[in-house]
């Protein structure tokens, strides 16, 4: 399939809570969950794991979406060309607490690739826990996070990323960390 092997939402608002998406495969975008041309998506206490995309966003892909928020989620072990775990294209994504780890990208953004004017925001959850962005690998740029535009990091833990340039963070513009 072109979009998610597990769940693709287009032009919908969505609330996803206490779910588990595993092992989706896709020829292009977001193997476990993809989201496009929509208003809002809130994902809480959900696991996205082991998605494999021949394109962008191994576990999650968002395009032209107003806002997606992940609260206390685990996004683990995805792979794709860019954004091994999560790829955002022209939308806004907020990650509150939780973990994004062990993503692999053959180009950029092992865990997260943000190609967006909407931006990525990383912040504490209600319990005061930082999101953990860990052990991402990318062949070129941004082992844990690649950003072509705005990334706001108020609280986050980045560690053990691997890439030719920017082991943990790589930005085409100045990153306000």
C-alpha cells in the first residue's frame, strides 16, 4: 500500500488511546499510522512498533495536518528512508513524555524527521516526565532528530544517536534548544 499498512486517516479528527500498532509495512509512508489533510489527532498511551516504510516515516507519517499530539506514547524500532520512527511534512507535531527510540533511516532523521513549517514540539507530560529520544541511526543527518525548520524543545532527553552529521540533532536552521 502507498499509505499505512495498519491505519490511514485522511480529513478526520482522531482520538487514539491505549492502542498497539505493530509491524505495518508500506511502499511509501507511515507503515503503522499515517495522517493527512486533517484537523487534529491526539494519540495517548499508545505503542507504534516495528513499522517498515520503503519511503518516509517507518511508524508514523503526517502530511498537511493541522496538529498531531502524542502523549505518553512509545514509538519504537521503525525504519524508512527519512524519519525511521516519525516523519512530519507540513504539519505540527507535539510529543509529551513517552519515548521515541531505535529508529533507523537510510538518509536522515533516524527517530524523527521534521520537514515542516508547523514544527515539532518536545515537552514534559502532565506528570513532569521528559520525552526520551534515544538510539536513532541515520546514514547522513540527524541520528535522533533532523529538522528543516522549527523545532521547539522545552524539555527532552536526547542520547546515543548515530549519524554522519549531527549524532543527536541536525538542523538546516538554528534549533532553539
